[in-house]
């Protein structure tokens, strides 16, 4: 049932599941305050879905990966994707704060 639901919103349910799992694993491993956890977890789910929909199928086809390799790569991409999002978000907010202090 869940696989059919996921297949409606993603091309490959295995890749979608592993990408979202990687992003969700990052939000669980690097714990935050309870208030921030829900927002971060929703960001992780959205990053995982975007990677599974747009990036992972292209990489899988370009590199001619097997199913197991593409699922493993999707998990790592989901984990790294949310880390990159967090880092870039902190950098942008720090830049905005510095600009505000200069004015």
C-alpha cells in the first residue's frame, strides 16, 4: 500500500524511500531542540523527495548503476543533501545578519 502511494509521487519507490531515509537519518543523528526537530524533519523529507524525483534517476542512468548501488547512492545523497541545506542556510542567515549590522 505504501509503495503504491510513493510510486504516485516518485518515479522509483526504492530510490525515493532510501533518499528520504538518508535525509531523515541526518535529522535523527544530529539532534536538535524539539521545537526545531519538526521543521528540520520536514525540510529533510522535502530534500529527500526532490533528490529522488530529479537527481537520483539521472545519476542512476548516467552511471549505469545497479539497483542496489542506486539505492545506496540515494541514501548518501539524502544525508548529504540535508547537510548542505543546513550549511547553506546558516551561511545565508549569517550574511544577512552581517549586512543588517553594517547598515
